[in-house]
């Protein structure tokens, strides 16, 4: 799927410099950044979901441990 990504002049320049520094294309750097963002946020969302579901079960034990 193709898409257009609009960047400010500063963002485009920063991306260009980073791509040049890594000897990669701007597209490769942007795609990697998007993958890392999605992966990191997906893990954090999953952890939040597990904690929301499981923490109440152990609340009494956790409270005792905190004393």
C-alpha cells in the first residue's frame, strides 16, 4: 500500500541527515522508525491490558508486600 507522508522542512531535513549518516534511503529510515513505534506501543498496550486484568487478582498480596 502506498501512502504520502508530509513532513515539515525541519523534519525532512532531519530525516535526510539521518539517512545520509546511516547510508540508507530516507524511506528505509522512516519505515524502520514506524515499525519500531508500532512494536513498542503494541507491547506497552499489551502490558497495560494484562496489568489491568491481572493486578486486581493479586492486589491483596501486593499490598502486603508493600508494607
